[in-house]
């Protein structure tokens, strides 16, 4: 496995934190192809801090947009045209963790959704989901949307406080493995994330990453 997509059921659910923990665990490169909103910083800066990866493993975005909005709207406001040609996966010597923007059906442009971009890449995905109310519907719809486009869902990673039933029923209905639950961390830093990832996230055996 050379590339692994980290996506989510929504925005602000913790997929950047999860991506940082995953990239650190695998010793991977990290790439956020489209960053929309950089005040006070973008996701790659946060991943650099939380992962402890060397600077050369934090790749520059294809598009770094100032406006915090859906990529299609941020690009329009910023006067930028998003081209599929610039969104090809970068070639790296080792595993690559790619973080999507927002949920799986967020529009990249007027004619391209985030899930379409994942299908274009042809790489497997991990879905990050909240544990709380509403997550069953959002998670199952997200998995259906990915599968409809031929994107292989490696598993689902929950983020938040424990909710035994939600964490049981979603993998059961969807037929995807649960990779565990990453708790909300306070403080959240490189050491606490690494420890929580080791304790709570269970990657398949083929995720050796090296």
C-alpha cells in the first residue's frame, strides 16, 4: 500500500489529528492537496507539529486557498481555477497519507466531488467519524458514496467519547472493520497523540508503512 486517504463524514471531526497520528505511526509522507482556510495556519502545519515528521515529509499543497469554505467556493472567491492535472498524487519514496477536505461529497469544483477525486487516485480510504448522535446516518451514507465510486474503505476510525452502540452498529451494517476510537485529548500534543494512537487505534497487519 503506497497511499492511504484519510477522509471524514464532515468537517471538524478530527481527521487532521488522525492523519497526523497515522502518518507518524507509518513514518509516512503527508499531503493535503487542497487547503481552504489558513488562519492562523493550515492543516499541514498542524500535522507537522503533532506528527514530529521531518519537514521534507510534509508536502506542500497543490492549492492553498485563503477562504475557509468548500474548495469550489474558496477557489471562486480567491480567483483560482482548480485543475485535476495539479491533483495527481505526488511520487514519494515510502507511504503517503493523503487528507481530504471536509466530507466525502464536498465539491472540489463545479463538476468534481471529493469522492470522485479519491476514485481518480484509485487508492484506499479510512473514514473518520464522530461517535455521537447522527454518526450512524452520516457514516453509512459516506461509505455508500465511496463504494459507489469504487473506493475501497479500509475501515472506520471513530473520534470522540466512547459510544459502545454507535461503534458497534456502523461497522456491522457497513461491513467494514473498526480501527478503534481515538479519544479527545487534553492536552493534545505529539506525545499524547502518539500514546493514544498506540493504545486505541488498531491498524491491519499490512499497514507496516515501511
